[in-house]
């Protein structure tokens, strides 16, 4: 039960330190021992999977000072104080400061392990609650960034959160306008790397002659015009995330150098022979089939396999049409704020036409359509580009029906009875349609 938790045991008496360590180990616990408060103080960090057991009377920093120090860093860390002096006032003061418990010397091995087990139970529960709260906060936050209620988008959000805190390099595959950089930023922002730099580089956006310097950096005098040292993207993103967009356009000679860097996790600035460690995570994005490109000698297959430890495939908008109403309304509000206009209303006829489009430019094209509507340039469906529906009539009717039901549930804060009255249909019919469409009232409750 406590396999992932550690007991930090602080005692300046060697005999007591050894006895305490052996008692806790015989109870199946993981123990780290320290002979001074100063030694253990350096190891205390917020959210650490541990409990602290410390003697009170020690040279230098004593147990009470260590208690204050530990609880300043993490107020929920269980701290157990041990003393041989039976000082009741000290015990009262320790508990007032937030100590978990107080043990008097001499103590039995059974009493020590019993108190520590209880402290570990509390720590395990605290960390579990903190993790669940963070996961919930992340889910709520990412839902405001990657919009949509379609199964494909729900899966995408879950996968991003699952991958975010790993060090695995990620390849994002998606058509133009599907939001590849947004997904890359979410992988960074929901990871432990969030406080370090996110460095984005468009591999097709600069001359080949400048590319190597941009990626790896250079020393002064490395080439004509290199007047001073330049820090490249890899070095700038140390400890953070390096995002390589349109990776399929990277020159072949640089693909070889990038592959070597990823394999060895080290690099050299141009004009230098000193290797530097690479601690950034690499997230690459492409709209191309890199394996098919590799078969035509247009991309290195070994680099593809190095980059694609994890692959995120972004669905095109035509495969998640049920998300169009939410996306379009969101872009309308953004556009109205940007252009200083009122948010226009959207007729059911126009929304139905929006949902029937194939949107080759995906979310980016839909955003542009919303901007045009805010500016009064998209009057009705005749202003939309000609588009041949790629879905059957039944599928289009279901998508439009979904939009009307979602809109009603949103207006009624998830109250099905009120929504059925608004739609003019029996409540049982509404529930049948919601079940068929995979909708739940929970998603719309205030």
C-alpha cells in the first residue's frame, strides 16, 4: 500500500538511528536515514511522497526548527517528532504548529511503526486527492482550449493529459488548420516543463543556410557574419519543449544532424567542439504521411521512428461536424471582442449549412468564416464556399438534431424537462434521442 512512499528518519544518535531504520524496514517500509536536520532539509519539496520522523534535540537545527521548515514548504506533510525529554509543553507547541504526532523515548518498534503507518495512510490519501484535483483542473482547463464534445476530441484531450508529464517525444499528425501547434502547447503547458521555454520553429519557414544556426546556435566567428554567440532553439528550450512544425520540410542534411542529436541527447553549437546536453522534449508536427515520404526517399525513416515514440492524429473538422456549433459560437465571441462588434445571432438554416461544409481548411477556415460573419461579410449560406456534403442525409440530419438538442440543454442548464418543453417534444422522446446521439445532461449543468 505504501510502496511509493518513503520514511525520512532523522536521528543524531547512531544506535537509535540504526534501530529505527531496522524496525521500519522489518515492517516493509522504505526508509532514508539522516544524522542531522540540515541534511534532510535539502530533500524536502512540495508534494513529496514521504513522511518525516525527526528527533527534537539535535545539534544545529533542532526538530522544532525542522518542523517549521518542512511545513512552510508543504503544510500537508506529516511530521512525527521524537523526544526523550517528556516535555509536555513542547509536545503541545509542536501539535499547535502542525506536527502529525509526538513519540517519547524510549519507544517500542511496534509503536513507532504503528504511528508511521497511520502517517503514511494520511499522506497517501492527501497525495491521491491532490492528484485527482489537479487532473480535474487540467481537464476543465484543456476543455476551454481544445473545444468540442465529439468522441474524437474527448479522446484527444485525454491522450494529451496522459502524455503531457512523460518525457516521450511526440509526433502530431494532422491536416492544415487542425490545431497542431495548440496541441503541442498543451503538451507543454500541462507538463512539469511548463515553467521552462516552449520554442517553436517552422522547418519550412527559413532558408537552409540559416536553419542549422537557428536550431543548434553558433559561436562568434563560426562563419562570415557571426559576430557574436547565438543560442539556438535546442539550447533555448533546455528543460522545456522544442516544437518542430512542418518537420517534413526539414532539409535532409539537417535530418541527419537532428537524428544524431536525439539519439545522443547532446549537441554542439556551430564553430564549437564542446558537446552540450539536450534536456528539451521534442514535439514535431506534420501534415504529410512521413512513412510514405520515406519510401520515396523524401524523409529519413530512422528519424520518423525516433520522433514517433507517441503519435497524436488530429481529426479533420469534417469528421467531427458535431463540434462545429460550439466552435463557431466561440469564434464569434472572439471576433466580436476583437473587432468591437456585437455577437451576431446564427439562424438554424445557416448553422445547418455550416455543418454540411467539408471545411478543407479545418478549424482555421471556420474561424475565418466566423470573423466574416461578425464583420457582416457572411450574410447567409450563399456566402459560403460551394461544398459537396461527404455524409449521407441521415448523418447530416443527426448532426443538425444534435446541435438543436445541445443548444436547448445549454439554454436550460442541463434540465431535460425544460429542454423538452423548449423543443416542443415529449421528455421520453428527448431522452431517446439523447441516448442515440450519446448526449448527457451532466455536460450542460451550470
